[in-house]
């Protein structure tokens, strides 16, 4: 049982599976909600989704990034939020998928 497993690990007969970076799919639900939030800001406030001014621009992505930073949530950078917005797979998500 455990003794045999430990022996196998110590002798490199088996290895612990390695995980590099993020676990695939771990943030999909979060990213879908962020994408929907950006869409709602565009529809309700008439904001543009992104801005050419990455530092001080006024866009839906800036608004979300600022809000997340104030709340201490991740992701909190404009670049990360913009990357989520530009993800084509998330653009197919709509309110009927809730």
C-alpha cells in the first residue's frame, strides 16, 4: 500500500505527475463571466470594449480591471482583462448558457 508507493517514488520507479502553469480549464467559468460583464458594460454604458491607451484609457476592459483591482480580485490588469475579451471562444458565450 503506502509503503510500496513511497518505495516506488523514492527509487524513481514512478513519478509524481508534474503540473506546469495553470490547470487547463480552471478559469473558464470566471473568464466567461468577465466576458459577459464587459458585454453588459458596452450595452448599458456605451463604452468601447478596449482602448488604445493601455494606461489611462476609458473602456469596458479598463472599468473591469479597475473594479477587480479595488476589490482585490484577479485578474486586475488591463492587459489580462483585454486578453479575456479578445478570446474568440468566449465571444460565443451568451446569456442562454447561464
